[in-house]
C-alpha cells in the first residue's frame, strides 16, 4: 500500500479550507480542455457560439472538427440573432462577467436545455443549470496555475493522463508575490500558452489541493461588496445596464463609456485592467459591431477579494482623472 508520507521537509503552506466549490465536477487542466472532452464524447453536428468570446474557446471545436456558426449579442448581452437550432446542434451561451443570470434564464426558456452549453468561465459562483453542460475556469478568480471544471450528465470519459505542468505555471504567481505584477507578466503569458493545443488531461494534484483550501464565502462577500461600491460610484456613468445587487459574486465590474484609451491611462498608474477580448472581430470587424467595441472599450475593473474600499477609491479616482483628460 502506498501511504501518504509523514515527516521530512514542509510543503507549501495552505490555509484551512472547506473543500472544492464543485466537488462532483469533472476536473481538467483548463475549461477549454473540458470543452474539448465534451465535444469529443458527444459530437454535436454544429455549434452556435457568440462573436464576443475568448478566442481560445474556438480551439476545441476546431480540434474536434465541429463547425461553428457565430451569433451576435446586443448591448444587454442578449442574443441578437434569430437562431433556429437544427438537429443535433448546440448553443453555447456565455455568462459575461458573471452578471447574466437573467439572460441565461431567457435562453433556457427559448431553446431545448439538452442543447445548451453554459460557459461560466467568468461566473465561478453561478451554480450549474439544467442543461447539456456547464464549464468553469476557477483560475480567472483565484491565484492558481490552471484548472477547469465540467458539469454534465453526458458520458464524458475521464482522461487517463494527469496534467504535470502546474509547478512551472505556478512560478509567475510566486514572482508577482515577490516582485510585483510587472516582473511576472511575461511569465504568466508563457504559462497560459502552455495550455494551448493540448489534449484533455486530469487536473493536477497541486491545483486540486489549492482549490480545496480557498475561503470561498469570504471571497464571495468581498466581491459583492466591492461590486456594489463600484456601482454606487460609477453606475450613473456606465453605458452598460447592470444589476445593482448581483445574484452571485461577479468576475469584475464592467465599465463602458465608449473610450478606447482608458486601459493605457490606468496602466500608467499601475492599475491593470483586463481587456475581454482584444482579438474579437464581430460580424463585420468594424465599430458597427458591439462585440468589437466592447473588446476595445469595456473596462473590467477589478473587484476581487484582494481589495477593499481604499483600492477601489484609487481606481475610481484614476478613472475619473483619465476621463477628464483628453
């Protein structure tokens, strides 16, 4: 019998936790790997996917040889096209920023649930729904090296091979802790690149251990409080119609006022704001497409568990200064 080791040098110290958020989910090295495993097991005839989406999510259908039909969204993140699903066609719907519960409910009422895949990559705390499958990407919410969850009733085989790259992908997270985000930026880009073009593998032991030791209730409370503070301070200036009190803790506070120069202005003040997704093309690839404009202009203001009122007030002050300066 192979017993757990006792004694010797100490491993990385992890805070006490209450287990994983979705203990019954299938665990993969990334959400895109989970998506690929689902597609390879079920083989839908075609996928309907939004233009406004991470380009990495196009990798699984391309690998599986499944054609994709893109659809448009409107300024409220609703489906803007008249979609009719053919036989064995699936609809992929994204819970943008973790703030689209009503939009997803509407989709579930319009289409057969067994043909809907919900991409909760930006909505870790939104529970799975009664549909074909739900995908999660916890590394967008916490400092972990990789990992993705798949929740489905479909028969998706568990990969025989386990991912072994987490130790290397962990390095830029440690570099940031020691020397700041600028020092680890190239490393994190390189680490993310190692997840491209890979067959589905089981989540690594280190990632699973880290996910089991996170204080999820505290993170939820802090994210909701931060989001609500942003909304009080910026909601009147935001072109997006957002809930004042989200049902679940969001990824960020998305702010849109039509300016495309604000990311750089904030970065100059060491406020680093993600751009979702810079390679989005849209139906025409021009500013006539809301997807294209959102990819260039929407600010994903950080509201996560690392920050409190002081940090948020600094972000808001810097944003107002950037808006005032032309």
